[in-house]
């Protein structure tokens, strides 16, 4: 029966892709919303899972732009800064409640992204990446230079009066975890639907060959600029979450060029043009060094010079990145999918 | 609507209130120490940076801390018999890793509790402000961080001990007055400040403005944009203004560049006074010959001839137990800053033990001890830090305590102290600090502690 079905599918490629998640997604959500908060300690929730989720969201934002629409960018850190400082501005100067402030900040960032996406009409590839660096450095300069953005505080850092959403105190580790998780799940769901919609298909057409896309009637420039706006919205929200739900207080240093690179590495390692890849990449970037560190502390602390130990960990992490990329240049998401397909087809063949 | 998102919505409806209720119930308590076999020991967490751009300074700081703790353990038998254990955690001088380290270490190590936490870096210190207050763990930010945290009524758990940037500015003016022959001689003098255009650099704008108004000197402010590896236009400005003194508030690469450029433009190095973060060997060595005669303010002068260094040399360095791989940096500015950090920790634990008994000290007890910390010259002579650390007395309202700096001069190969402790006029600057802390309290919705009540309870 299934043999016949797949035959038809091959003959008629217009059939929508079959839903890949059966029970897996509800199980994953059950785990994230119920099991993890019950089992995890404050350290796990507040210091490991919250940053992991926020970095996944930032990766998702960049992946929409780079992985789906094919536009390279190194301005992610700058856009995250816009989200954080805009949220602060709306709360402190405008008295807007936090959830709404984050939404508005996302929209402001989307506007900023749209603006910096305008050159994508004429510039492509690496040149576009370099021009996106302008966004990074411009925003770093902007939020440092004008004290209005950090409400004239002496330290140049921004911090919110009280973390509150819909009357609940969300300042604790569990509260911060739930809010971050809810936002990330919601935005991921939107992203999944977006990339399957006409917009997402236009993006992928532009990515694969913009001339061909133009020939079949896709408005290429509009698609590109829209990708910049949507991607920046995601990055802006991620920046706000990073600043207020993870760090608690942030300055431009929290959103420097190294943050942009970190997010780029997340999508390269996780997998370009994959939604799950962002989560896998973020886990790789944020959880693996911690795991290495905990192992190193447990086995070698006191026996090996501490400075040497830290540098060995960095080197090991680098070797792992290179190793995985040689094994699967399309990212870890692809690696896992291949593995899953191999395991699900009986008899097992290796 | 697909089944997955329907399930998700249902879940969120149930799980969110449950989670919020549990977190509300637990938020009011101080952080607890996880039980373990080391519950008779005191834990000293070291949030270190051994990789990244500041590692070369860092290794000296951590080595000093570890050397001193090892000395206390092995020679003095611990703090009144309580041994100290320590563990490092790599922060790379960033806020995000700094938070991870704090969360990892705040529950103690194998049962040994945390009395005091040192964030060792401004980004982490700012990010931890709220968390530390929630967990009731005091933070020490020695010579960095928020100046307004001096006000213990608004910041009960932050301790910018010894010297804030405001006191630094005032100590500078007082030192110049000393050199000029009195505060009345400052009238009509010109003091130019070349500063790193960042939150750190801008911190002295306000106090210098007030000091200039009070003493009648001309206050010239010249910013240097980060990173500051080209400063011709700034020093051309300095040359045109012809100041009597230059206060150099740069950091990192901008310090040696400033010194070299100053000399190129004919401004003598012995008329430039560097600030705390422009006062180490690493700041002047790259400037080479140009730095000869350069002056610098510091709350922990360089030198290996203080009494504590003799003791450490005998017990730790010469026996090969030091954490320093390159013992030529023994007694450097950064090494001595690490010693100072460790001393404040050990003395605070000692003071807490006097009240709570000779046992490991928790965060709330550490906070009490820091608010009642007293280090007079008699005590400093006893523990060997006389000359390296100034007399200190903290109160619940005043979390700085000292407010003095010594001036040292670079002779091309080493620093030599050229002044005694120069005290800042802290009473003059306190209203500025109070205004800032009040603004912070208002922005964050904090009600300042009523100390008159607090004091009677604690005595």
C-alpha cells in the first residue's frame, strides 16, 4: 500500500510534504513544559535552558534570512541590541507593560532591519555581509553614544524595574523559563508556518536562484526586504529576552560582534534552512562547552594548570565543530535526520 | 488548528500557573547551600578569566588569590580553624558566562557555603545586581562597578569597597593640590581628563565638574573613542589647551597609545596621572621609553617588599606551591589586587565568625560582616598588608569605606610609590552619590532600608 502511495507521490510532486511529526512534538512539548520545570533546578532552568532557548530563537531569526532567503548578515548582534534597548525605552520612557513592550520592540527592530535590508537590491553574497556589519557597528555606537537610550544611568547598562507579565512576577528562574519557552514555541510555530507559506517558498526560490525566481513572477526585492524585516523581528525579541530574562541587565557589550558570529555559527552548525537546526546548533554552541567544562572540572581540576585546561577546552570545542562539519556540511540537523531515516527503515543497513 | 498546537495551548493553560505559584513560593528565601562532606569548610568561588583578551592580567589575579588562601590554610591553619576551599569558573569577562558561573557556584561546593561572591568583571557585576540581592549573597566589586552602590540603603548586597571612581577623581585633585602646595593653589590651574568614551570613562565627569567648581580649576574633558589606538587629535587638543596636569582614564590598548602620543606631542609623562585601570605593568611596558616618569593612582600599589610578600615568598613561592607560572610577576599591580580581594574576603569571614561563631559563614552573615568590616593599621600590620591596603571602615550606609589611593611612578622597569595614601574628600561627593542612588531606587521601585531601625537590631 505504502509502496503504491510513494509511487504516486513520485509521479505527482505537487502533493504537500507529509507531516513528519507524529507523537514526537507533543511529547517534546510535554517534556519542556511539565517535566523539565519539575525536575530541573534553578541552575538548569535559569542559567542553562533560558540562554539556550534565547540563542535558538536568535538562530531562528538569522536562519529565516540566511538559510531560507539566502541573504547573509553579520548584524544579528546589532539587531538584538535594538530589541533590548527598544524594550527598555518603551517600559521606562513610555510606561508600556512588558509583553507589549517586547512586541513593539520587535516591530521597531523589524523596521531597522528593513532599512538595513534596502541595499540587498544591489549587493549580494559576501558584499552584503560586509554591509550588514555596518548595522552591527552603528547600533553599538548609537546605544553607547546617546545616554537617552539607557536613561542617563552612569553605568550605561539597562535593567527593568520589575519583571512582570499579566500581573505575575516572572523574576524567578521558573518564571523566566516559562516565559522564554512560551515565546520561543509561539514564534517557532509561526516560523514553521511562514516557511511553508507562499512567502517562505518565495524566499527559497530567491535563495536558490533569484533570476529564475524573477522569471516565474516572484517579486525578488520585496521578498528580500521582507526577509530582513521578519528576521530582525525575531532577533529583536531574542535580544529583549536575552537582556531581561537571562542577563537581567545589559549593555551594548552584550550584543557585540562576537554575538553576531555566535549566532551565525549556530545556524551553520545546526543547519541552514532548517527550523530544528537552530535548536540543535544552539545546544551545540551553548551546552557542549558547559558539558566539557563540567567534565574537565570533575576529572582534571587541580591536576592540570587551570589556564591550560581552559585553553584545551576551547581547542576541543573547535575540533568538534570542524569534525562535525566535515562529516556533514549541511549541519547537525541533516545528520540527525539521516540517522533517523536509517534507523526507521528495517532491516538496519549501515 | 493541528493537534500539536492544540495540545500546546492546553498545556500552557495548566503549566504556567503551576510554575508561577511554585516560583512565587520560593522567591523570598536566601539561597541554601547544598549539603556535602565539606560543610566544615568555607567556599571561595573564583570567577576567573584565563582565556580571552584580559587573560594575561587575570592569571596574576587568580594566582594571588589562590596563593593567599593557600597561605592562610597552611600557615595560619585556616580562618580560626575553618579551612578554605576554592573552585574556578571561566567567565571570559562576559556577562552571560559570569551569570552561569554564579548560578553554578552560589549553592556552595560540597557543602561549603559561599560567604561573599566576587564577579571579577563589570558586565557580570551589573548583571548580578538583582540576583545577588534576591539570593542574599554579597558582591564585592573592588575599584569598579556602580559608584552609587556605595549607598548601602539602596544596595544592601553590593560592596564597591576601598575606592570608587568618584573617590578616585577626588583623590587625584587632592594629590595635585599636594604637589602644587595646597588646595588654594588649584585656582586657575588647568586639569585635562583624557577618558575612554564609555560608561567607565564617563563616570568621573560629574565629580570633576563639582570639584572644579569647588576649587576653581579649569576642567577640560577630552574623550577617546574605543578602542583608542589612534589619539593624535586628542593630544593635539591637549597641547593647545596647555594643561598643568592630565588625568588619564583610559584602559586596555588606549593607555600605552596615550602615553606614547603624549610624549610625541611634547607633553611630559611625569605630568600625566593614570587612573586605577591605567596603572599596571601591562599598561606602561608597551609604551617603552615614553612611559618613564608616568604617574598612576592605585588602591593596591605594586611591589614585593610588603610584609605579606615576605611571608608568601617563604611559605608559598619558594616552596613551589604558587599558582604563578611566571614568578617574576610576583608583586605586580594585578597580583597585589588579587591579594587585596582575598584579604577582604578572609577578614570579612573573620569578623563574621566573631559574631556567629568559628564556623563557615553564609551569605547573609557575610553581608553583615562586610557592613561591619574594620581594618585599622594595627590589624593591617598584623596580617602583613600594611602599606598595601589602606585603613577601612564600612558601615551599613557606607559600602566603600576607604576612599584613598597611593600614587606610584614608573621608572622604566618598575613602579615605585611616590606618595602616601591620598584621601578623597568623600563628604563633598556624597550628595552626588545619594542623588544617583535615589534615582536608581526610583527607577527600580526600591524602598531604601531604614538604617536607624536596622542598627539597633544588630547591636
